[in-house]
């Protein structure tokens, strides 16, 4: 436990997501998720499925992999499109309430263009994960764009690094990150001026306006590929609903982190895992838990 961080407790806010009888998809938010380079399309599909099942009104996937940019027969509700060089025009047309970028993004020139365009998109919550974080760690220009975005639109960007990505951003090592996680998240906030989710045992959250808090839920079964992509989709979905349900990005992120970890604990309590617990199973358990809390 990080002695300097208070426990995360956000479930009392979940009731703000309860929908009135006359609400429609426009009240639940339009989310655009960007990623899914060749060989990594599954990461974006996981994020999209989490976003869909956690209540976003629209879930639009901008897929970098041409072979995967088609309707998904198993999840036809997802709107899947091939990313074009005119990603800026696509975002202007979509007018998203939330953008999430990173799952399976890769490091191509098109990936960089997508990230740069996302950082320049104004006013809406932005979730940055995975390769999008690594691209920022390798580019002073992208880091400056991130810092400028946060100066213009405070508390509207959240980063979700695991220890390795955090180490890349800080030009450090995973071992140093893990040796003092509270200091690490404070350094990340100072560097990026963003809301930061430092994933791992007792995931930490902090921002320029909020001291570190930690999620006490979660278990080792969450240590599997794709679980972070699911968290990205969950944050995006809750943030999309939060736009019209009076939740800011800090509150939405806290709900998503606690929901993500608590669902994994619920599955283990039912005898599903920790070994072999899958991100897809966690999505459905998050949905069930969210609806119980409303």
C-alpha cells in the first residue's frame, strides 16, 4: 500500500449515470477509439467492446489495419472504419464527445499523425494509452502538444501507463517506478500536466488538481494482455456518459478504475480465475456490476 495515497472510493458517484426514461443515445456519448494496427486489431476491438458494454451511446473504431476495418459479425454494434490520412476530417465529421487512442496503435507515420490530431482536438476528454504513450515518450513535439492541451483544457486528458510505459515517459526504469509508485505518479503529473492512472497492484490516480489515491481492489488475474485495453474502453464509456450526467473526467476515470478491478475480484470470488481470467470476461462482469450499483 502506498502510505501517501488515500483509498479510491467512487462508487457513490455511479448513481449519476442512471438514465431517465426519455434519454436516448445522444445522452450516453459518442466515443471514437483509434488504434488497431496490423497484427494488433484485437486490442482496439477489446477497447471497443468494453466501451460498448459499459454504456456509450455510439462506439466508433478508427482502425489502422485494413484487413480488420470491416463490420464485426460477433459485435455488429461497433462502427468500424479504416483510418485515412484525413483523420482530422473524420473527427470533425464525427464530432465525438470522447476520444481514446493507443490500443494496438503501433508507431507508424499514420499512428503519429493520428496522435498529433487527437492532441490538437479541442474541448473533449481524451484517453491516451499503450503505444500512444510510447510515442509521446519518444517525441518532444508530442509531449509539448500534450502539455499545451492541458494548459488550454485542464483535466481533460488522462494517461493510463503501466510501469514500463511510465518508465519510458520519465526516462527511467520499471524497477525504479515500482520502488516508489507515489513519487512516480507525482513526477508523471508534473511532466504531463494530465490526469494519470499508474496501473499495477493498487493502481494509483492523480492529477494537477488531485493528490494521489489508490484502488484497493484487483488481483493477479488482471495481469494478462488486453486488460489495459479494456480499462481504456471503460474510461471512455464512463466519460462519454459523464458529459451529460454531470461527471468530470477525474470522476469518470475513478469509477472506471474501481469498476475494472472490482469486476475482476468478483469473477475470482465466483471461481473464474485468477489464472485464466480473460479481459472479455471482465467486460461482462463490469457491466453487471455497474447495473447493480445504479
